[in-house]
C-alpha cells in the first residue's frame, strides 16, 4: 500500500527533472506524468491530454486534473515549477497525502544550462553525436531575478510544510546518479520495486567546467561577487509579528480618508487635521472599526484613500519615552514603568519628574531607554514590544495583513502631502495640518548628541534603512 495518493516533484528548468522523471518511470508502480500544470502545454509539449483531460479542460478546472492524478493506478505524480498554475499550489502543499519531492541544483549551474539551451535550442540529449555546442552569456540582473524567484519558491514550500507538520524528500542534482538514492525515493513513496541501474537514455549536455561554458566568465565572476550569498548585510529582525490593529484606525466624518496610525507618531496633529476637513470635533471621526465594518466603509465610499504618517525614529522614541514611561499620568504604562525601574535600572523617578529632574537627568534616562529599546526589539527582554516603540517597518507590515495604506507620509512632509491626499479624496480646499505640542519635560533638541543618535540607529536600523532617515539633527 502506497503512503501517498500522488506525488509532486518541485523543481525548475535545467535541474535534472527530466532525468529524475525517467528514473521514476522505471519503477513498476510509479508514473511521473510530466509538467501537467505547465500553463503553455499539458504534460509534454506535443501531448493532447493527461489521463484523458485536455489542456482546455485543465485550464477551466485545474483541480479536476489533480483528482485524476490521485485516482491513477499505483502512485502517480508530476513535475511542478514555480511558474506553473498557482491555483493548485495550495492544494498540493497543504495535503499530507501528496508526497513532496524537492529537486535542487546550484542556481548558477542551472542558469548557465538554461542559457545554453536557449542559445542552441537543444533541451534534451539522447545521442551524444547530436549534441549542439554553445556558450552562455551571463546577464547579472536576469540571474538575480532568477535567483530571487527560486529562493522565494523554496521558502514558500519550506514554510508551508513547517506550518502543516510535513516533510519532503530532498534530492540534489548530484544525487540523480545514485541508484541507492533513487531506490530510497521509491521506498519513501511507498513503492516496493527497486532498480539495479539507472536510466541511461538521457545524457548530460554540458559537462565542461563553468569557465568554458560562459562567454563573459570574468564579468559573471564580478557580478556574483556582489551577491551577498550569506545575507551578511541584512538588518536582523527579531520583533514579533504585529497585527493590522484595525480598531485604532480613524476615518473622516465625511471625507473618505482613512488614517492608519503608527503609534507615538504625530497622531494628535493628524487627527486634528482630519477632523478639521469636515468642520467637526475629533470625537466625530469614525473609529473603533472591525475588519468587517472597515470593509463595509470602503465599499460604501468609492475613491477612498488611506494613509499613515511616520516619524523620525529618534523623535518617535523620545515621544514614547515621555508619554508612556517617564510620566505616571493618564495613558502611561505604569506596569512596564515599574518593571523598567526595578529590573532594568532605568534612572527615572518613582513618581512624576520633579524639580530635581534636570536636563542632564533627562539625557541619562533617555539614553538608558534607547539601550532598553534595542534589547527589547531584539527579543532580549521579558517586556512586551509595544506598538508605541516597535519599529515602524514592523507596524506597517502588520497593517499589510489586512490592507496597505495608499500613502506613507513623513512627518516633516505632512503640509505638502496631506492636503494633496485630501484633494484626491474629493475635498476641494483642505486646510494645512497644524503642529501639536507633546508632553515632555525637555525637548529632544536639548539633550541630543552623537551618542543618542548612534543608540537610535542601533535600535531602529531597520527603519533608518527602510525609510531613508538621516540623522535627526
């Protein structure tokens, strides 16, 4: 009895998938049916149908063909590349009764093989005497796009299998010449048959060294040297995922504008401006949305626009510190404040800052706060990562789980872009946004120095990189 209803070989062009298929078909009880979901043909380039289903019928109802593969005798399967019919991918990945075989090859080798095949028009070789000689011309941007597509597809496969508690049978290009590996694959698929030797009909087309297969080899080497193979230049991100926070959104009373706040930004100024568009008070704005009510709001207002406003990371960290941590008043995080004083020795007063809390004390406290934020965003503390000091990139990424803002406006450009946005939403004469003073015992300018800037960059490097922020000064 087979383990699976059917199987899929996740591969790409020039990875050896034809050779793998030929050897799978040598097993009694296994049938690999080609590229049955290739959008340009069905199964093989000149085939009219697969299991009695034509290409036209497959395109109309792709899952019907998948059901036919499941129902085929023995264990049947097919090859699936990243650009094949996406409508079946979720059904393939999520079903544990579909065996997953993942075939991989060095992406440079597969790319060069693909370029040579394009140049010669020879995609398979069964007779060495008929081999067509050719050399590849390496195209850096094309290869990087090729590599990105392959990596994204492999990550999608891996992540889906992880989330659904499955595993795949991984085969490298070099494993294809090992009969023991092929027999192991048959055993994994639940087939009792075994091979004594491999299929020898297909021949390797380009066995020579890479330097001999590429016309512009030196240019290729220079281009590949620019690629960060081990992703050393990335900005690590250990922040927890954030949800879209739909209940915090605000919409105009009449003007179809939706404000999606990033906390500790210029919220008061934006809300005052949004309310002023329609001559109402801030409390008359529409708020406390659910995903359902927001969806209805959008449907009822064709031409609506949505936006968020981001603030310089250092200014935002100072706002979060002053309004949520330093004070003990309304809206402050008293529990976190207590923990920071006790467990992290944050040098802030037990109560509200008094006369002895001078500018030097504020600089010391805020510096310690930035040090804490860096550790907090790196997952090194027991305190939650609150939206008031989470990175803005992570907040906007959380918004995208439900809807993306039409525009991301920087605080220092609100006067230019917010009125223009209101005009797009049908407002004829929008006012300019007005600044609103924030609650802080000392202004950021009074304590700013190179050390504070450096600490902010360490804590919020992702925001600096993502949004192009320069030094605050």
